């Protein structure tokens, strides 16, 4: 079996394990894994792209946790569950759309960042496998968010939109997406972790690039030597 097949098998197995663990410890394990990957990318040389991508995802998780904490304190007086769920599901959707849009222009944002703060590293910014794959994963996140939010609105249309009970009653039993939502999210989140880890490994196998400053200095020395020749 070729090495690529073993690597793919490892990624699938790892993703399955992460998905199972995430279902058991949904609020703790994912930020810890993303934080650990960020630490790994900081320790490995020439991982500028992964530092930016992982930082983006970690920041989105922190913002999400902070918003949920604020919502929990705001709704502590015992609001109806359909109102609380409406805010929570909308928050998921909005944050996933924001990350999706940033991933679309991630390389541009990274170039602007490094040219301002790390100008010597601009040549290390490019589109990675993670950019492409995560773009698709977050599109799937948005689809799942829209489905569960749409189902939630239909199931509670009599409370939210004031529709008559006779019209809304056939939709009260619609909870297929809602019941599947934790599983879908855990699978997608495990895909995020697996893609990040696999891309760090692949990026680490790239041949080291020479710095432009070193190339320029070598060129100047070469020209100077030619001028000194009789």
C-alpha cells in the first residue's frame, strides 16, 4: 500500500476519533485541539499560512464562546426555549459565514499582515490545501446551520411569526435536523482539526525556500566581483 493511502487512512481514523471525543466533551476538546495545533505551527519553521488559518479559527471559537456566555447571562431570567435557540442558531450561522468569507480572501489578508509586520516573510504566504478544504467545510457548516435554523423557524412559526395553530401544528414534529445537528457539527469540526493537522504535516515536507534578502545580497556580491576583474 502506498504511503499516501496510509496517510489518508490515518486522517480518516483520526477524524473519527476526534468526532467521537467531541461529542462527549463538546465545549472543551475542540478549542484545546485548535490551541495545540497553533502551538505546533508556532514551533515549526515556515508555517506562516497555518499560523494565520489556525489563529482565525481559534479566534472564532473564542468569540463564539464569549457570545454564548453573554446570551446565557442575558437569558438567565427564564425566556422560552424557542427564543434562546433562535439566538444561538443565528449566532452559529453568522460566525460561520464570517469565517467562510475570511477564508475566501485569507491569502490577501495574510499578505497585508506580513508586509506590514513581517516584511521579510511575504514570500511564505500562498494558498495551502487547508484554504481550499476548509472553504468547503465551512460551506457545509453554513448549509447545516441554515437547515437547522429553518427547521426551528418552521417548528415554532406560531410563536415566532404568529401563525395560527392549525397551520403550525403539522410542523411541530419536525426535529430531524435538530436531532442530527450535534453529530453533523462534531463531524465537521473533526474535519477541521484533521485538515489543519494534515496540512501542517504536508507543509513541513516542502523544501525550504531561500530568503529574497539572501538572494539579493548574493547577486550584489557577484556583480561587484565582476566589476573588479581586469
